[in-house]
C-alpha cells in the first residue's frame, strides 16, 4: 500500500523517498528473486567460485547482523532471509535485492581476482539494499510512470510494468527498459558502508582501492560495465574511498 512519502533510514538517519513499505519490497523481492534463479544458470556449490560467493555472503550478513544488533537496531533486519548465488553470465555485475537476496555474475570474478575484492563488491551491493536505494528508485519510477499509485494497484493493473520497474531499480534485466541510475551520493554511501561490512567480516578494506582501479581500467574508453552503469570509478570516487578507509579499518581485525 502507499506509504508516507518519506521515511528515515536507520543507517544514515536521513529521510528518503519511500512510497513502498520495506515489507512489501521484501515480498516482491522474494518473488522476483525466485523467478530470476529459475530462469538463469546458477553455479552449483560444488564449484569453488560458487562456494566462495556463499562464504563471503555468510560473513557479510553476519557482520551486518552484528552491526545492527550492537546499535540496538536488530528489528530493521526483520524479514531478511539471506541468499547468495553465483550465476553464469558474462556481465560484469552483482546486485542485492531487499531482504538480502544476492546474485554475483561470473563475469565480475576476473575483475575481483580474489576473495577480499569480492567481499568489497558484495558489501557494496548489500549496502544499496540496507540503504533502501532501490526503494527510492522504485518510488521515483512509480510516480513518473504510474502516477504514484499504491503498489497493490500497480501490480494488479500493470503487472509487467511494475515488475520492470522493480528489476530496473536493482540493475537487473536492463534490456527491458532504461535502468534508473543510482545517484553519485547513493554510490558513495554504498561504498562507505560496504567497506565497513567487509572489514567486520574479516576482509582488508584496503583492497577496495586496487579493485576500483581495475574497474576504472575496464571502463576506460568504452561504455562501463553494468556494475558501473552510472558512475565509473573515477579518481573522485577512489579519493572518497581513501577517506572512508580509516573508519572501516577500525572494524578490521576485531
């Protein structure tokens, strides 16, 4: 149902546009994630890379749980049922839906090169979900495309359009529409908290710099990978990451 136009995010303490409740987003996420997994080639856990994705995912989710518990905000994670899957796809991409539904594409592994860089990527994507950036983008699109109707109305009257809005909000299936961009502010927020999750999970956050430098080289002179669909990892971003590292390092090795 249609919610108040703004809600306060627990991580940032800031108000943000949110026309859809987190509960409804998680319900939609569960359905869309299940459909995605059924229609794509999921790499079996017997594969070492798939096992690595799950191993990192478990550690990141445990770090998130501890962070929220320590802050007295464990209830924010109600409804989270974490899933981690590696999908065979050449796209350089990864994403996380509400409720902790994660997919990593095999195409990004030649860029991550190691488990620590993978943790940087997964921490970044988990942050987008926790910061409810996709909810913001979906809310904006519901206003622009469907006049701000309640989610239940959008689903019942325009199911295909609603599904496309949701998938595009998370950078999935972009061939069916124009992907809504994460803003530079949202990207930097995800970078900041992603470093913290990785550090708490036991991964050295310093690895973020060489990883984003590799991503920068990958996008040089051509359209950036989907993972960098809106803001390539330019010098400004890397400088920001360096500013975030001291805080993240406080959590590393504890």
